[in-house]
C-alpha cells in the first residue's frame, strides 16, 4: 500500500449564530487549508463534502459549496454519518487516494446549526434514532447519553464528580483555543451545582450546538513529493463500525461497541497499541462520552477511566493527553465539521504547531469520532 498523507488543514471559528451563508462558512475552512497546504484548486482532483442534511436548508449542498470554492468541474461526493460525517469523509478520501483513483482530495465539513431553531434542532437530533420505535416517545441526545451515564456510574461505582472533572479540563483548554466557541474557565463546584438536563447529566456535562466548518487536504505520497510539501502527516490506520440504532439491540450501556471495534481496526492497521498514542481527540459530546472513550480505546481498563481524569493523566503533561483543544464541550459541536476539527488538532499537534495547547514531542495521534448515540464509530490514527 502506498502512503497517504494530510498536507493541509483548516477550520473556521466555531460560534453561535454565524451571520453568513453555508458557502461562506465553508469557505473559511477551505481558505485556511489551501493556504496551509500551498496547493492550487487545480491540484485537487475531487472533494468530499460532509454535513448532516436535516439541518441544511440547501438541498444537495455539496455542489453549491464546491462551486463557491472553485472546485468544479472536479467530482464532488457527499457523506453523512451524523456527528462523524467528516471522519467518514476522511476515510472515503483515504480510499480514493490509496486506490489510485485520485491523487489529491479535499474533505470539507460544515454545519450551520443556527439555520433552524433550538427546538427544531432537538427534534432533528431525536430523529437520529429510529423514527418508528424510539424518537416518537420524545428521546433526545441528552436523554440517550444519560442512560449510558446512569448505567456506567452504577456498574463501575464512578461518581458525578468524576464526570465534572472532564468538563473542568475541557474549560481549561478551551480558553487556550482561539477557534473555540466557549473560552470561560469552569470550576468543579460550578459543574456540580448546575441545573440537571437529563439526570445524571447537568448543564456543563453537555456540549452546545455551533456553526462551523473544517477542511482536510489528503494526497498520495507521489503527489506530496511533486508538490514538495515538507510537512505531511501520514494516515496510518482507519477504523469504522456501527451499532444497532435501537437501544434494545445494544449488548451493553456502559460503553460504545462501535467505538471499540473501530479502535481495534485502526490499531491493527497502524500496527500500534494504545500505549503508543501521544495525543488523542475523542468525541466528548457529553462528559460520559469522553469517559467511555478512555476505556473503549484501551487507554484504561473498564471502570478505570476515572483514574485518568482524577490524576490528570489526560492533561497535556499526562501520560495520554486527550482533548487539549477543549473538545466539543468547549469548542461547540457543528455536526458535519466536528470530525475535521478533531483531525486538524491532531495534525497541528504532530507538526508541533498547536501553540498553547502543544503536547511535548508527539509521535502518534488518534481521533475518535462518534455519530449519534454510538450508532457510527470512526477512529483515525496518524503519525509523522
């Protein structure tokens, strides 16, 4: 297999209520990635546009965005796996390049959540579950993850304070991230005393919707040499899995099976193990999601993820830094752009360009991106 590398990354600021159109929002990440890579639009053979279409007023946004960015007449593809759409897009781009079908592909993820009201947004999130057997009964994302949180806390004897410590960490690093939507430090007492959203999850256990875009440029080893790009980050392993949509079809609730399987695939492909990872980005839509990710990815044994956060092992100076860009909890969560933002963070870390969030001398980085309530799992491992 030939090597496939990432040669450019970009991201808009994540915010609430972006004033422009989706094409203008997408262009912000596109422009940054183009400047970062030094390529021309004619170098890009194809684009993969990623979003969750129920939030978009524009039907078939891929063509509109490709046209606005000057990426026609090259082919454009559209991917959607809920919150993991742009990680799925990266896997598609990897396959297109590794197969030799294309030499250089851009993955452009976006979401303008403010296109619709909060009530409409929650209703659409509920429709990420089975619309025949579950969502008509009023289930929404906080309630689904609250079920996982309740099962996890009861099964392992973990406390709500342990979950709150994850948010404290996210807030600490969010203030260091110029792209984050939320930059205010939050202390443990504030987290624990916050209003409940869906017990045991409270306000600060939950991420917020956001508007944002992200862009990743992927190229073959041959193309990278032709372009004389001097800072590629290589894609070493990609894994993806799915789980039953209905909760009744799940075999357990104190972990996400799709994340476990995707991680195993990625580690096997990369020829690495969890202890080899220098820095990770995990899908912390809720604090419980990050806690389960520690264990699903093998950074801790089942029930022992609490020790990582209690001992600050997931801080930048710890044994396995996780979400040192603030994660979704501080950045915000623009569905289609989230995975690309995570990839961008790891690319910058591996290049040594992460600024105040930089981890010391990272060699391998991992991205864990979940769609829905563990419905889709994507894990990507990169190295320099």
